[in-house]
């Protein structure tokens, strides 16, 4: 009888011991990961400055777009003239420092931001003319999405226009492009994919 009374306590103490051991193991793993990260950061911070490869620079081709209005309310031309960088694949800050040196980080960040601002300007322009001129709007949006847009509006408006025309082929292409493009925010990516899929269903009815 006494053995039966003691058994639950033995099992409880055993469970607590397992939890403590696992907690210590996880803590050691976190410390090891942190140490490796700090070591890599220190090494990256010591990398000498390296020039940015010419092929990374992006030059806007406005000739492929509809005529820009003289007022240019979204400053498309101004954004297009800025120095821009476009990375074909996502790259972390640590990888950037290892590749180009700490001294280049600020300038790379600025050139990347210039590229993002250019895509934003194009998207705003497309949205503003979409009610009056669907054809010109979709030309602009196709350029933005081809360049790797992360902007919800560019995908949603494109999906709306394709769905209006019952163009399921274009909707499929748009879905494939959205799946290929990189989104820093996974939730935005899921929203975009869900929206395009919904429009595909609507267009096929």
C-alpha cells in the first residue's frame, strides 16, 4: 500500500528532473547559438570594404510604361533617376556585411530603399488611373510584379482586372509570380495568394 502511495511522487519527481535536464540542454544550445552568432558578427564587421557589383544596380526603363503625366503626382520620374540596387534573392544583413563590408551597409540600404520607393510610386500611379484606364494600369502593375513587388495593392488590383476579363491564364501567371517573389512578411504573402485564388474561382464561374 505504501509503495502505491509513493509511486506518484516518484513519477512526479522523475518528470521534474526530465524537464530540468531538457531546460538546461535548451539553455546551453541557445548560448552556443548566441556565441556563434556573435562570432560571425565580429568576423563580418572586420571584412574589408568591397565594391558593389555593377550587375546589382538597377536602371528603370520608363519607355516600357505608359506616358507619365506632366504633373507626375507620384514622382515616378524622380524615383526612377535615383541610384537603385535590386537583389535577385533575399540576403541578410550578416551576409551583406560578409560580402561587402560594414562600410557599405548604409549605402546598400539606401539604394535598396530607393528601389522600393520606385515600386511604390509605380503602384500608386497604377491605382490612381485604374478606374479610367485599366489597360495602362495593368501595364504598370505587370512591371512592378515582374520586379518582385511585395505590395499587396499591386497583386490585388492585377487580380481584379484579370478577373473582370475572365482571364484565368493571367491569374494563374500572377499566382505563380506571387509564389516565386519574396515577401518579408509571410502574412502578406498568404493574403495575396488567397486573394488571387479567390479571384481565379470567380473568373471561372
